[in-house]
């Protein structure tokens, strides 16, 4: 049974959700927030199954074996409408929200209609305002689920109209090609290390991002091969539009990966600041980072003020990358500032 699969990790929360379903006291809209997007998305999907299952177990969990449960698990349920960022700017646009609203108004022969928005914080302001109408005027048999690691980016009026489910673990799991080389490079950066170290580390970060982009493009080309025959049969205008959407999806996927890699950079310096203030390496959110770096960097003394400055510079880099800046120049400038000699 789906929710039961998560009970070892979140026992009180799972019990509360199952009890809510057993008593049929579900809210119209739920906001799942926390540190790890994949974990949030999976638990939110378990909750959707529990709420949509026509024959739930006695404890309120989904049966997990009926046609509807299997369709939801296999992304085959026709009335489950998913939204996630697809544009080059990784935004959810107002037209997508309007399409979601339209789908939720379609007849479903009494079957529940579900709006499932992943990275809901990526709705742009116009989309969020449009979504408010969906929240304020729910259609019969509809159910809304929002998933985000940045709930503060949502309008207060959206947050207040959703039942909030928080899953804070104070850590983010990282997995990307070249991760250990990346960490060994980043660990070399510290105040007064100078331009030579800064240039080397900048190149390491840039190469990690380039490899990530190449992986995304390689995967995209494989998908493109599968649809090449269908593309050839399409009208030129439709083919052009689909190709543009395809390229936008590739860019969005790369930006999502870049966000994770730069987040690992931020986590390193956040942990270095914790270490500088007396917190042991075994108490930080991602202690495994230190296993990847040589002892001379793992145990290097660092002053709290210097560590705080490096952390601030990393946050400035994250902010600048949200805009249309030259990625490589931004990273090179950042590394030079971190390693600047006093």
C-alpha cells in the first residue's frame, strides 16, 4: 500500500494522512514542501493514490492493486493532470494554468480529477494569480496538489488556501557525474588562495556543468530518434513548434541540473561555515562531502568571518545565475572573489 511504503521514514506524518483519509476529512488542496523534490513528489503521489482509491484499506491507505491505483502509479490515469516547468526560463506559464483549469472542468463520469503541480514555485506571477481562481472556485470531484522546495515563492493567498504538509530533513541528496572531482576542486577554494587556484577551480566547475549539459543533450537526441518518423509526417508549422518545445525542455532540464550542482557548491560552504563555528563534521547535513576530499582540505582551519564571506559570495552567484548572465564569466568571477588575497 503506497503510504505504508513511507511509514519507516515519516511515521507520524503517514499515520496522520491515513487517519485523515479514513475519516474522509481531506482538504481540497495540499501543499507539500521540504528539502528534496523527488521525495516530496513521491509522497504527494502516494497521497493522491490514497485519496483517489475507490476501495481504500481500513486504515485509510490506498489499496494499491485496483485499476485506478495502478494507473496513477504508472502515469496512466487520464484525469491526473501534471504540470512542471518546461520553458527555457523554467517557469510555469499562465496558459498552462488555464489549460489545467480547463481540464479540471471536463466531465469525468464521477472519477476524481487531480491537478498535480511539481515545482509550484516556478509559476510566474501571472500564473499564480490565475491559479488563485482555481483554488477559490474548485470544480466538483477535483483535488489539487502542489509540490515545492521553495514555498516562500508562492503567494501568501495560495499558501493559506492549501493544507500544508512539511517534510524538512535539513539535507539535500546529490548525485551528478564528476561529483567527487567537483568536491575536490571546490574544497581547494579559500580566502587568500589566489588566482591560480581560482582559475583551476572555476574550470572544474565549468567542466562539471558542461558534462551535465552533454548528458542532457545525449538523452534528448535518443528521444528525438524515437519520434523522427512521426516528425517527418507532420506539417512544417507543427513540426517547428514541437521542435521549439523540445529544445525548451532540454534547456529546462539542464538548468534544473545546474541548480543542483550549484546547490552542492552552496552546501559545501554552508558546512564550512558551520565547521568554523564549532560544529563537528559528523553533525552537518551532508557529512559525506568530506569523504570525497583530501585530509589537508577536510581539516583545514578556517575563520568564521572568512567562511561567512565565502558563503555570501556563493549566494550572490546563485542570484546572478537566475538572470541572463554569461555562465562561465559569472563562475570565474565568483572563484576569483572567493580566493582573493587579502
